[in-house]
């Protein structure tokens, strides 16, 4: 038992220790300083030349966003058509069919926006060709997009007055060549040498010891698993993601994969400090995020190790904790840590089934995705946190009766309006669509759809409601995990979550960049004794309070109907 | 706009080559040196492949150690957990049935001795492991069915416990059952 707890503590400490130098490295890469990977310079020059990119060309915030949106739109169209026609394309040893248009719509968007909600199962829903040319490709470039946009924000913060956020193409390419690709190679090889398949052998047929004939799915999985962990993508090779013994073979690979979830998101917080030379600001942000993260982890580890009281009543020995949906080789503590890590960072991979978590743990992971800024998705996590900062600045300003300022720029009505709209949007999308789905289940369970609403849920009562709430929260947070009992591969869910995915990705990217663009354009006001210091512990607590209040006001009623109600029915 | 689109198309092609061709083939190439040649490690008995080391198998006969309940009946062409919520009455009935069935097949074992993992479905449906307790509780049945002493079976289980520095100790059910078959 204690052995399991020390395991998760060590794991988290190790992640932070690795993330710190990585953050410094990331800052150096994007500020053009010399780094260990300087030998990649010619490769990047080649990419720039072939693609017609001038990496030194400045971009204002509108040009920056236009470049980002153009290439993203192209990827969407590309992914959609490949998925529909995958059965006619090569590298399909298992003979899997093409995706239906609504599923392809959902899948293409889902991977494009770094969410990786998967309404199919990897073994039968994709071919090796689409696993690589759509899924793996989008996992790299969507994560790269997140990092590139964040660097644009860094540039706005760095300069006193500027309308240059840097060159989007330059950052996109370097995010991939300097950060994602090298780390992925390391992680992929660690996995492959611990038993994860990486070769192109298709399904294997064997006869088991007891004499049953069984087929075993395999494929070039290791590389894809590495980037899905590192890029906060989360979409797995196999249906059950990292709970699958080939996707995550042992306790060591589980440690590697857990670290990979958190590594870049935490490193980017440190990178902020190095890049704009405000290390104290970065430390405060890291402190606030870690404070909530540790609380969430402790809750989940406690409840998962304690087990399900309903199983206790049946009289069996639940000494290892709640084991439904978990794997023996990881144990309850490591699975609980993963559940929080993956929902904090909008990763969405799982090493145990979230649908079977005990009620409070299930509630915590939903809440974690509602906050969606504890480290957060690569790049976008800090963008979300930036919105909270702007609101905290505004409220602090009101409290002391002074014009709100952030980093030497007046925060005015327009910026606050944008920030408030984005904050309200999430609550609106999540609760609006959950209400719609719940209405269909309650009042039209027998409507003649492809899958009747009455058949959507895998669990009755409060937990069934949680399944729907989880799905839209996950889509909005671009997380991609699910209470997977939900019957979600049908037009209603494919289309509605597709809409939530797009809005939940691009508005929270566009808004902070717009705010930054507007702020950075304003006259710089030098710091004076009267300035509200945003890198102080006090302001950190203010931001924390804003996060807690906004989240509680927006979501507590919804959580009360699902996980909380289930808790009180069970304990 | 036109310039952005042109760059987008060209950059996309380059990135596809790097991320979807060079990268996976590089990993596949190097992994040929990994155990199992990058295609998964198999276990061979008398020259015949009987399974993958890391993929659990269905064992229903009394003479074998049983693995955990599986939502996909150990069909490794797919994978799934049960996705049952902790308060679902239907689910709790299934667990109750598993307990009853276990007690029938394992005379002399009391409810309180059954580790929960033996009556709850794994996350993948392919969990290859049991905890040491999960194997030990089946020793009586195995010994009786095979007419060998409990002591021998218990020693065999102990030999198959993989102790971990951190994390839970595990027993690989397939390896244990192979060793069991080789006892005589």
C-alpha cells in the first residue's frame, strides 16, 4: 500500500525535476539561443525553403491567427476524406471498413483540435494508414499548433509595446522538430523495448493454452503512443488506450507514460518564466496549478485505494482498492494519479476506465476538465490560465479601486468582455448540450434514431447522467477521455460533440491571442509602487479564488445531479 | 490568404513525410532489436506458440488458475472494460454471481478471502496478471483437481511472484499455468 503511494509521489517529483530544464530548453529554442539540438538547423532551413516560409517575417495577432486557422482547416478536410476512404487505401492488413461520414467528421475534428475523443475502437475503426497519416500526423501538428500559439502569447508579454507576435510557421515547425519529435523518439523506444509493438505485422492468430482460437491485434503502435502522451492528445492505438497490456506493458512504462502526460505542460509554465524573464510569475502560476493538482490527486488516490463501498458490502477483500476497470500491474494509486494527470492536461488517455471510478473520483476528473487550466493542454493550458489572470486582474482592480493593469498594460472593457465571454461559453456549451441529451433520454427514449436515446447509457440513474455530462465536458476541454459506457458512435453524439469540439478549441485560442494583441498594442505604463503585482503570492491566491468561484458557480449544480448524488446514494 | 494556403499545403506535405513516414518507420526499424522483434513477445511451449506474454487468456477449467473477469472474454482482437458505474444495481448483481460461482468451484474458501480483482472486470479485458493473493486463493482448488499437494502449488505460485521495487507485485497467469502443466 505505502509502496504504491511512494510510487506516485516519486513519479510527480521526477516529472517536475525533468520539466524544469526542459522549460529552459524550450525558451532557448524559441528565443533563437544556442541549444543541444542546433544540429537540426539545416533540417528546418530545408523545411522553410520547400514550404516557402520566411521564418523571420513578423505577424500581428490577426495575421498570426489567420495562418493558424488556414492550415488547421486544410488538415480538417484532409483528415475527413482519408478516414472515409481508408478501406480503399493501402496498409489495411486487418481489412477494416471506411468510417461513416458522421464518425469521420467527429474523428477528424477530434484529432485536429488535440482532443482525441474516439467514438471508434482503434483495433477495428482505423487502418494502419489512417493511424499514421491521419492520427499520428494530427497528434504532432495539433500539439505543435498549441505550442506555437502560446509562443505568440509569450511574445506579446515580453515586449513593452508591440504588434508583432512572431512568425506562426516558424514556431509550428520548431515545436515539432525541436520538442515533440525528439521526445517522442525517446519515449517510443522506451515503450518498444518494454514490449509495445512497433512493427507492421497485422493481427496474429494463436491457439491458447486452454485450446481457444484467439486473434491478437498489434501494429506500429509505439510511436503513436509516445506522441499521444507527450502532445496531450490522448487518443490511443487500442480501444482501451493505456489500460491495454500492449499499449502500457508494465509499471515502468506506466511511469514513463504518466511523466509524458505532464512533462511538456509543466515545462511550458517554466518556459514562460525563462522566455519573458519573469521567473517569479512562472513560479506563482506553477504554485497555484500544483496546489489544486495535488488536492485532486489526493482525493482520487484516497477514494480509489479505499474501494467501492457497494463491493465491500458483498463481503470480498478489497485490500487493493477499487479494481473494476483497473489493471493489476498498475494498482489503484497509479491509476488514480493518471486519472487526474490526464484530465488536468486535456490529455485524455486513460490507464483504467473512468466510467468505473468511485463517485467522488469521477466527479473530480469532470471538475478537473471544467477548470482545464491545471498545466492544461500543450500550449492551450496556459492560454486558459491567462483568461483567469485577466479576470483576476479585473476583480482585484475593482476591489482596490484602481484601473486594472497587467504587465504594464491597461486592461479595459473590450479585453474583459472577451475574457468573460470565453468563460461563459464553456459553461453554456457543456450544460446546454448535456441538458439537450438528458431531455432526449428522459422524454424521447424511443425516437427512431440510429441508436435510440433510451439505449445510449450504460448505467442507470445519476451515473447515467454523469456519462453525458462527462462527454460534453471532455469535448469542450478538448480532453478526449470518456465515461466510455456511453453509446456515442451515432449521428447525434458525433455531430453535437463535433460542434462543441470546434468551439471549445478555437475560441479559447482566438480570445487570449486577441486580448494579447490588443494589450500589447497599448502604451506601456512603467511599474510604480501603486501597481498591482501579478507575480506575488497574493495575486496567485486571487487567481486561485477566481478559478474556484467561476468553476463552482458554473458547474456545481450539474455536478450535484451526477457524481455528488451518486456519492450520497452509495455512502 | 492565398499565400497562407500555399504555405499550408506545402508544409503539410513535408510534415506528413516526417511525422507519418520517417518517424514510425524509424521506430519500427530500431524496434526490430527489441524482444519479440517489435511485434510483441510470444510464449512457446513444445515449439508451439501458446500466447502473448502480455495478453491475458481465458481460463475456465478448474485445473488452471483463472485470470480476472473480462468484458470481452479475452478476445484480443478488441479490448474493453465493463464501464459499469460503482452504484449500478445490475453490475453489483453480476459481481454477486461471480462470488457465488467462485465459492462453488472453490470449496473451503470463504468470501472474505476472495480479492476483489477476481470478481471485478479489468480495464482492458486482457489483464494478464493477478495479485499474489488472487493466485493463492485458488491453490486449494488446483491442488484438489490435479491431485497434488497444496504445498507444491503454493511454492509454484510464490516462485512466479514478480516483485516490483515500486508498484504492486503481480503474477502472470499464463506463465503460472504453463509451469503448472509442466509439473508432472
